[in-house]
C-alpha cells in the first residue's frame, strides 16, 4: 500500500479513536485516548491493511511541567508490521500514576515484561497483566525510581561506636526536602 493512502485509510477506519495522526521520518505517530487502547491494538494487529503483530517497546515520558500540561505521563507503544515492513508509535496521556491502563498481554505476549518494567519504574498499573511484580528493584522498595520521589540519603544509617564496639542503626535526621521541578525553557519564544 502507498504510504500517502495509508493515513487516510487509518483515519477513515478508526477515526473515532484517534485524536491526532502524524507521519514523520517514515513513522506514523498516533495520539489516542488511554481508555480506547484495547480496541485500537486489536484493530492494528488483526486488520489486513495493518498486521502490526510485534510490540517491540513500551516507554514513558514524565511531563514535569504539569502547571501548563495537565497530563503527567505520556505512554508510547511501538509496533512493527513484518508483513508490510512498517512501524507505528501509539501514544496516550495519563493524568497521574493512579490511572489504570489495560494490559496488552492477551494480544502481545511480549508486553508482560515491558509492562512490568513500566510499573516498577513509574508506578503505572496495567490491569490484566498476570505477572505484575518488581523486575528491576528490590521487592521491599516502596518508591518508583524514575519519578525521583525517594530520599537520597535513606531513613536510617549504620553507625559503629568505638566506645562500645557495637553497630547500631540510627535514624537520619537531615532528610532532604521534596523536589520541586521548575524548568524554565529559554527556547519557548521559538514555538
């Protein structure tokens, strides 16, 4: 199929699900609502014009400028069609980590590891994933590392006292303050 026709075909078939569609550097970028993800992925995997049968990556971008942008996370799914030799990126936005995404485990078996990693690093929950547990951090770890919400010094430290020759855990008194991100963009006048 000719790539110029592909955009119109996708828009006509699932126009109620797509918020925006762009074609840049031989990739299609689709912006969709997170509640419609299972329907969209079912279409892209099974329709004869698409056949995107490989989910090869899943990534998350944290939008720190939540004052201007009400969406905290942008989740990107990367699909490939071996039959048509094409790739597509589907993105959706979430307000916070308490929003639940539907797992793609029933459609793409590779999503089980990708969703585990996103849940471990960002705290985004995937409903329907049969093995959603820590994959990169310890099981007792309470925070999500890529959100930078944990104290750098920790809560306790191990001290050795020479006078008694004992080791003792002592609570750390100088906890760091909560991080406040205030990024000033010097290039915003170019937009």
